[in-house]
């Protein structure tokens, strides 16, 4: 635990955050200029690729080493389903693949981050009402139908469960309706202390990106999963992710 009597870790954290937001602002401005000269038919692709490039730069800034097992699926549109361990999961995952994530609506109000999220068309879910969830299912369906990859964390929040916490089935219904396969993704860290459960966001950032020397993030990409029944599809996907989590832990132990 970092002591307030030792200001150096806090100074390092502030410096990293200043650099992070500087890169983010520069990336947003560069994207805005590029979009001005891009036809509307190609703007979404440009936005998603720009987001991927920003995530790669963030990995470099924070010294994150992404270790990936498995291959990306053939070209097409898919529903990517992942477990959720830390605030950094989406950045790590989106540095490796191109997809549009579903995020909680509060993110749109974050300074600068919300600006970038809105510009790149991140799907914002307001979970306060059932009608909002119904609209999100429709947005996911339309995006998949139009050829856009979607990333969803069906646990709803970060979890310290041994494998996965319970899933919500809405996105799986959208995938079936759009006739799209699900790609299971498992994320793991060097050990369970990296899971974001009780710390504030700043405390988690300080611990994970400053205090810890091992900044490896392990990711496993599974094979496409299909089923005509949303509950069966959800369970098949969850079981696949659970198995991949076990595999990542075994891989981590053998390579530490």
C-alpha cells in the first residue's frame, strides 16, 4: 500500500495521467480533423481504427504487456463477450481487435474520456430503466446486422469471482436475431490483487499502473459460439470463458 509519506508514487501517477490525457486530447483532435475529410460511409471505420491506435499508445505509455492466446475469427461481424476484472480491460482488449464496446452511460460525463467515447460512437447504456436496456438490445442488433463488431461485458461490473459471475442475456438475444456468432474472450492478470473491487478508481490506477512491476495482461480468444436459444448461447459462452480462465491461469503459472 502506498503511504502518503512517500509522495513519489503519487507524482508518477499524476505524470502518467497527464501524459494519458494529453495523448487522448491529441488523438481526439487528430481524429476530428481526419473525419472532416472522410466520407460518411467510411467514418465509422476510421473512428474504430483510431480508437484501436489510441489503446495501443496507452499500453505503451503504461508499460502494459498484452499476452494473447488464440486467433481472431475470420472477417465478419461478431458479438465479443468478455469477463471483467479491472477498469483497464476494455483498453487492453480494444488494442488487439476492432469492436464497439457497450459502456455504462456515466462514462459519457467523464472529462475528455466522455468526449472521445461520444466521438467514436461508444454505445452508452443507462441501466436505470428497462426501456433503456430494450433500446440497447436494438442498437446491438442493428450494429451487428450492419457489420459492426460489438464488445459486451455481460457480468455488468468487475468481478473477483473464481471464474465468471452471472451473465445477463440481452446481448445474446441480439446476436441470435442478427444471425451473428459470439466470440468468447477471457481476461486475467498476474494475480487476484489486480481485480478492481474495493479500491477507488484512482487507488486502482495507482496500484495497477504505478505500484505493480508486473503489468502483464493475459487474454484468450475462443472459437465462435452459436445457438438458437439465448439461454443456451449464454451458458455455452460462459462455460467457454470459464475454461479459458483456467487455461490462462495455468499458462501464467508456467511462465512466471
